[in-house]
C-alpha cells in the first residue's frame, strides 16, 4: 500500500511501514510540513495514498469529499508511543487492508478500531 504520514507521525512508524514493504512518504521528510489539510488530501488523492494522522480534521474533510476517496488512518491514542502506534497499525493493516484500498476512515484507539467506508458500494 501507499501512505503519506502527516506531521506528528513518528519517523519510526514510517520506517516500519517501509520495512513491511509499503510505499510510505513523510510530509516532514518531503519538506511539505506547511501544506494545508485540503492540500494534503489532494496530494494523497493524486498519489493514491492513504493518510496516516492524528488530526481529526481529516475525517471531516474525507466525508465532505466522498466523491474523491482517500483513506484515512486516524490515531486517537491517549499515550501514542511509536511502539503502540506500530502495533495498532499492524493490526489495522492485517484486518482492514481491503477497506483502506476501497476508501475508508479507520479510527484507531488503544484496544479497538472502527471502520467507516467512504466509497460507494456498487
């Protein structure tokens, strides 16, 4: 899969994604840290990437732009250590990769995650 990591996503998470064989881009590494949320959404859409973020604004943006689907992995963790983020992301990818490829918002918490499909089913 292809990902773009928003600001605040630890570099260890990006490196883990790459080690798992994913194409992961970091806004910080790309010097794109000043992009607005709508511009990040447009970048992800253009490059067919899922956004990994802690920013709840992306959920609302994705819902408002349902015709132009971009998947969002939104972390809502009380203590977001890199190790916990990687463990939770590993579970999400193992169980919901198909949903992310079709267009979804996945809200990731410490002990559970919720999936909301964005794509219109045929």
